[in-house]
C-alpha cells in the first residue's frame, strides 16, 4: 500500500519556502533523484504562484514504488483549469509549458462548486 502524506498551507507566497522544504523531504522519502525532486518542487511552486494569495490549499502526496502522485486543491482560480487545457502560444512560458517540462503527467478535476484540484505525477527514473 502506498504511503500518503497530507498537508494544508496558506496560499500566501511567504509559505512557498516551507512547502518547498516539505516537498523535498517527501521526494527524498520516495527516493527521487535530486533533479526529479527539483522538478516536482518547481511544478508545485508555479502552480501555487498562479493560484492566488487568498485562502488555504491542501496538498496530498501518494508515495508509490516508482514516484509521487500529488493532488493540490481546492483552488478557486478557474483560469488555472483553462490554462492547463488550452494550447500555448509559441514562445510563451505558461503554466502548461512548465508542467509539461517538469512532471510526467497532470490533470484537472472540477467540483460542482467550481473549485478545482490539480493532479501531478512525477516518476522516478525506475518507472511507475
């Protein structure tokens, strides 16, 4: 059975370094290589930076034998879902382009009240 870790943090950017530290510890526990850990941290940081500064967010991490599956939400910023589902203009550094680069897969779940949860998956080099 995979290990699970859940945290809740303010969206306030001042907590970014704390979240980064926690993600690093979780990635270490999952035996991700340094560059894989850094990629996951960057993806989560960028997502949270675009989620706004008001409210709180829950992050859940499922540590499997080959990587980490993360769920981040609920997020109120509807524009995040749109940004992750539309095509990027050439030459722009968008959230979608960042996540395409740093995580192995991602997706968006939308609840009936309009809030969203973003799923990220980062695989270790040894496969999922």
